[in-house]
């Protein structure tokens, strides 16, 4: 993947820098709003529970996991896992993140098609992102066009996964903000903070998708140049 060439420097490196900036941004934004308590003292766990209840979702278990920004919803086990700073704290950041993950649980319960498609593509994405670029570069180095094409096709599957992730994440954030507002869990001013937290998180997904797209474009351009 890190075989050096002009396309890597021109296309991939800038998006990698953007990804780094996005990671710094989401951590700083989360840190800022994790120190601002909500006026109603609702914890992240309570917010997630209220949102699930409002959508008559009674079979999802909410758990606490170690780490920071390790929050996720596992559709296979129907477990909503919240990091320690989110699970038990009543901060703006905690409610924003918890509501976002609850949004994924709602998507799963309602059969939200982009989420279903993304779940189907997980094995393809894992194989494609891990082996696709490696196989393609080997095809280039050893002048083996079939191997090169296989690598590009595998990585294209991973890129598709990244692209489908965008509407899934944006939709989960939209659901989160709507429920936080509708459920009166946050004031209008606090809702602005939650939106900033989720927007910063969304930027990381956009940056990852751009990196994947540019990496695929780079492999295609290298293949055309070799031909």
C-alpha cells in the first residue's frame, strides 16, 4: 500500500493528512463537550435507553466498554456498547454519541437498506482493504496484469463499503439529533454542541472515504500507466 510513487504523493498523502486532522478535530471536540454537563443531568446510557424505548426497541442491551470513542452498535448481538466517558456521564458529548449509536440500533430494527448493505459487505471490505492493495502492487512489481486486476477489484469492494458508510453514519446522526430535541433531553444551546460533536465525527468518515477513493484511483492510474 505504501509503495512510493507520484500518485501516492499527489492523491493519497493529502487525504491521509485530512484524516489525521479529522481525528484531532473529533478528539478535541469530544473533549471540550465532555466537560460541559447537561442541564437535565441525563447520562449517555439513559439517553440511549430513552431513545430505544421511544422506538419500541426492547431487545437491545446497553453495555459499557473500556476506552474513549470506542462506542458502537453490534447488530449481530443487538448490543449497544458505550465507552466509559459516554455510558455514565451526563455531558453534551456523551448524549450526542449515545444517541448516535442508538440511531444505528433504530436503523437495524427498521431494516434501513444502506445499513443492511453495509453489513453484507463487511467480509468483502475486510479482505479487500487488507489484501487488495498488496495484491495490486505485487501485480505491478512482477508485471502480472491478472494479479493487478484482482487486487484492484478486491479493493474496489472495500471502497464501496466506505462509500455506503457515509449515508449510514449521516442518517444515524440525524436520528440522534431529532430524538434529543424531540425528547427534550437537551436545550437548544446544548443541541448545538451535540451537533458539533457529531459533525466532527462525520468528518472522520468523509476523510476515510476520500482516502479509500484516492487509493483506488492511484492503483487504476498505475495500472493504466503500466499497460
